[in-house]
């Protein structure tokens, strides 16, 4: 069961002017499953994205990069195409041809150029994309396009997720209401090295198009790049930010302006909610764990320690068992790669329980206190390196028997 996560209320997901979404069943891998989505964008929208750093990146990732580079001369991105059930990764030149074929088919139906389409795929790796099923399903997806279809789209991009993931909020800029709404999917193969498996956030904010790439990168770094379930970076990780510029306020020309800061904070908040939902719905997860490292010389070494803890199978299985075998956390910090770390300065807390002081067991620590915290559904690990003022936070989950079962049976 997901950790303190429920399906989004469709009524809470605000429509974004200039964005419509349609979902259908195309039988990409299994029958009677919503697995094909189209997101249509009004003319004039701007799009920016960040993608996996896995060198074995999927065909759609390669095509998306090409089309984003070409958008200025092609009339801009006008539609997003998402299929689940098949990742179209590890498929060579044939996979690229099939990704481009799907773009061409959607473009023809919508009166666009193929370079105005961004394709995305998620599912099983190294299997041929059944592009003929996707093409056959496109008319139904287009017919289903609606502005208030975010909840359907969130469900339509799921794979091993148990619940759809969506977030929405509105802010006021210069007296005008601005909407930010997004969806994401992911539950396993999650250690994003840019973003998550798939994530889409849209806003009607009137922002200078040249600011969008820095905003999506910053949002990813503050959210999707702070989560891990199993330490595996997907071949298909993609996170896209869309701005339709429909809001009536004056154009935001700088993210450092008060208006830019307000938009930045809202986009990051939505992105963090989506990213944390992925961890809460991690395959087999029973615990949601926040790992905060503070007192580092810089953020980079804080991240080393945080991810060493969050990736450790020994730490994650201890959390699953509610076993306060907390020396495993210290061991992870020790091998994180901070060469001149002074272990005699380390402080560690488990929620409010002071476990370690000056590198050793705190005199007042009692194991029953540690176990009490470990039994909670949500837990915070805080480690102070006592080396400086830098800090960082990542979010992870425990590792259970069900994780193995889910991934052993994934292709069945």
C-alpha cells in the first residue's frame, strides 16, 4: 500500500488555459488498460525539458531532444504523446524510426509538423514498440481531449504505480490568477539523474520563453533529483515544463523578480509533491523516509552522504523490519566518498531521538526509542557532519519483500 498517499481528487486539479488532455486504450501491452495519452498545446506555448543521463537512453528521449532543439524554427511544440507498457529503449534504429512514425501520425491528424510533437514511452525495455497500435489509438485520444482531464491523464501514464499522481495550485501575480498543474508516474527503477520516469507540469504564467529551461532544471534539481527508490536510473526519465503564456499579467522577464520568485516557488512546490508521491508509491514501500544531511562544506558532499544512506539495501531493509540497526547509517556515511570526514564530529538524530553524538552512541539513547520511530510510516534521518553550513534533503523508502516480487513478475 502507498505510504500516506491517495488518488488525487479530479476537482482539485485546476485546468491550465491552453492545455487539453486525452486518454484512450490502445492495447500497447495489455488490453483494457488506459495506455495512450495526448496532451495538446495551444499555439504560442513554450516547452522545456530535462532528460535521463543514462547513456542507454530510449528512442523517444533522443527524438524529444531533437524536436526541442528544433522548436524555434518549427512553430513550437504543439503536442505531447505518451504510451505506457513499452519503453522503446534498447531498440536501436528501428526504435527511433517507430518513435518518429508515431510523431508523424499524430502530426498528420492534428495538422502539425512531426517536429512539433514530443514522444514519450515507458514500460518494458528492449521490446519492439507496437507503433501500429499507437497509430490506431490516436483518433480516440484526440477525440477525448479536454481541459479538465488531468486526473485521467495521471492514470493513463501509470505502469507499476498503484495510484495516479497529480498536483495543482494557483497563485496570484499582479492581481491575476496563475495556475500550475502537473502529473507524474513512477514507482520503481527510480534514482533520477535529472528527473523522474515521466513528469509533466504546465502553467499559464506569462514567462519569457528563454527562462523556461533554467526553471525546469532548477525544479528538477529541487524535487525529482532528490528521490530514490532502488538506485536505478531509468533509460526514459523525462520531465517537461510547459508555459502557455495565457495569464493576463505582464511578462516575467527575470526569475529573480518578485513575480519570478513566486512562480519559481509554486513550480518547485508542485514538482516536489509529484516527486514525493513517487516515493510514497514506491514498489513494495511501507515507509516514507526523509534523509537530511547538514553541516557539510558544500551541497555536493551532503548529497554523497544522503544518497549513500538512501541507496543502501542494508539501511532500507532495516527500516522495513523496524529494526534500529542504526550503525548501518553510520557505515553508509563513512563510505559515501568524503575523504577527510572526521567521524568524531558526527551527530545523528532519528526524528527527535538523539542517536549519535561525537561519532558514538549517545549516552541517553535507548533502543526502544529508536524502534518506536522505526515503526512509524514516516521517518526523518538527520545527520550533522559538523564541517560547514551546507545541507541537503533527499526522500526514499524502505525495501520490502514485495519489491522483489513486483520486479520478478514485472513482465508476466
